[in-house]
């Protein structure tokens, strides 16, 4: 009976040891994870992926995800360079390239990157005009990305891309832009119409000069016009006259 009791005590001791010490000694990190190990509060090493062994109750580990993370920058009210108030939001894609810096150099690197993205978005929007913000979105995105990437480089973070997702304008500004677009379309229509009239007049001048040099061409044009009129359903009476018929009525020049 005593031996059974001793065996039970050993079994309980082993179970307690396994349940308490083994989770502290062994950690399994996935392929996209790294573990920053601190020994008695001091940085020891960066380990992973796979199975890592720790000293129980002495080593502490901070897990860092190396996958691309997404931050949704909420709508920010900003004033553009030409004094137009807009509401813009964006999406920031970034990843950790140095797990040691991401843990040691900054507290809560995801929150810090999010706050930096918000302030940078407002700052860059204030440096560009509305037309540039709407028409040159890629240029604005690249400028925001470069600024955030430069600021987060000491944190071991690489900004993959920044995309300005939506730009909301006041209703008054939308109506003003609609009127501007309508006026621009009217201007283009008038320019096109004037250009067409100019080209038509140029061709008529060229045709007149050609007919002046070749009188037979005018006679042929006269016959062609008669042929076109005769093809209609109405009845017409033609009185063809020679083209030089009126020449005899012109006053003669006196020498």
C-alpha cells in the first residue's frame, strides 16, 4: 500500500512538472513568426521558426508576425493647398523585416504605424492641390509611402504600399466642379465648331482658286448640280445658259 502511495506521488509530481515546466521550456513558432527572447529582461536572441527551447521562468518571448499587415486609416479631414476641405481615407500595407527592432525600438508598432499614417496623410494632402489629388493619385500614394517608410525604418518596418481609397468633397464643391466641366465641354464644342468652319472656308477658297484657273470645272459643277436637282421628285424647269453668256453684257474697258 505504501509503495502504491509513493508511486502515485511520483506520478502526480511528474504530471505537475510536465504541465508547468514544459510549456515554459518549449515553444513552436510558425513559418511566418519570429520570437524575440529576453533573458532576465535583457535581449538574448531572435529565434524561429520551428521548435525553440527556453529556460523556464527566466526567458521570456515576444512573438512577431512577419506577414503583410493592413491598417485602415480612418477618414481624415484635411485642407488642400488650394484651400479646399476634403475627407480622405487610405489603406497602409506594411510588414516587419526586423523583429528585434519592432519589439525593442517602439511600443506597439502597429498602433504607432497607424498614427504615423494618419498624420502623414493629412500632411501630404495639405501640400497638394485638389486637381493633383484627384488626377495624380499614384504620385500622392508614392509620396505618402516614402514618408512613412523613412520614419518607420528605425523600427524594423517596411511599408509595402499606401493607397488613398476615397476622397469626399463638399456638395458645393461638387456642383462647382460640375459647372466647370460643363463650361469646359461648351468651350471645346465651340472650338471644334470654329475649327470646322475654318477648314471648310479654307477648302472653299482652294476650290475657288482651282475653278478660277480652270473654267471648265465650273461648267462641270453646274451640270452636276442640275443632275442632283433632277433626281428629286419635284418638277423643275431648267433654262441652261452658257457660262460666258453674261460676258457680253459687261461694259467694255476703254483704253
